[in-house]
C-alpha cells in the first residue's frame, strides 16, 4: 500500500494561484514564481487551473490520441490503474479564451521514508500492480532518492501553442506548487534518452541525469529510461534564476538585485495573481 504524506487539499479546479497555500519551502520565492508564471501564461491567453479530476484528464488524453498528438497516459497518471487521490496527485489544465484545454501538466507525490527509488521503481511505473513485470535499475542516483519524492509528467502542449516555451514553464510551475504543499526532498522524472540528448530534459529544469531504469517486456515493449532529478534546494535556485532572467515582475518586486536569498522569507497563506495576497479562493 502506498503511503500518503499528510497535507491540506485545496478545492478542485481553482485558478492555480488561488490553489497555492504555502506550507513548505521559501514562501516569498514560491509565491512570486507562481504569480509570475501565471502572468506569463495569461499573456499567451492561457488560464491555468489546479485539478484532481483525473477522469477528465483521461477523457481529454483519449481525444488527443485520436488527433495523433499525444500518447496514452502513463500508469501513474491513469485513474484506471493508479490510486490517484487529491492527497497525492494533481493536474494542471491551461485553457484558452474559449475554454479549450491547450496545455497540461501532472504531478504525483510518493512517500518513501524507508525505501529508495531503486526499490520502488517497479511499483511506481506500474502503479503498484503486481502482474509479473520486471525492472532493471542501473541508475546510481536512484539509490539516493527517497523521502518525499515528486514525479512530474504528462506535459502536453497543443500544436498551435508550441514554440512558446510552455514546456519550460509548466513543469516548473507544477514543481513549485508541489514544493509549496509537500516537504519535497526530490523532484524526478523518467525520460527517453533522446530527450536528454536534445536537452529537452534540461529545459524542464532537471539538474542530474543517471542511466538507466529499464522495463523489459512492458506492455509498450522494452523501455529504457534516463532518470532525471533535482533536489529541493536546486529547484529553489532554478526558480530564482528564472525570475531574474526569464519571467517579468509585478510592481511589488523589481528585477534588480533579486536572488534566491532575498526571496526566501515571509509567510504566505494564499496568493492570487491579481496582485494581492488574500485568503479567498474565488474562481475567476
């Protein structure tokens, strides 16, 4: 049985900034990053919402498979295979002005206080289903990854919205949300080696690559993944770097002299990208 780390669950389908309640991590840095990331998405005509209704993600995924621009959800994000509950998972939908979903990202929290990814890789990939599958782990980094582990994935961008660096922004926004809600030790993902070679995984914000985690004779054939990862402190440094180099700032924070150190104080309970800190959770 998968362990669940205790946490507070926001209401389903809130605007992403309204769903953010800082319980862990540097509050000013995380809140500012989500605010500015949400603003960046809105300048592209995209409204981001935080959701738990994975049945809707599955329905949408099946529609896009028919269109030929997405693959089947991985088991860990597939509600027919995985124990997806609001306490351990979420997904983000980005909608255009017509209400059409144009981007997605999903996250899953694993709580491994007494084990490591090396031991959990099989059950993670197959969502705790024991159907005789096998897994070979040679990635040395998997030995060190334990505790509260955030897995980010299911990043999809509609073809007409590609080329706008959304695949750089969305994984980081999901990571910032997870770090604010759970005391995350590690952020990880499994990616095809070609994505490492093309530096796509680097674009997602990961700092380390370790080879490999393989699933022979899987339902999709023989699969060989690269493990990409970063620690929580490395994620905070990445957010601070993004704020100073690639995201705009609101009137309350100027671009000069901003560093991760200056953004790691203050306690924030809930935020809104309308530019104020607030305790409400109104829908837009």
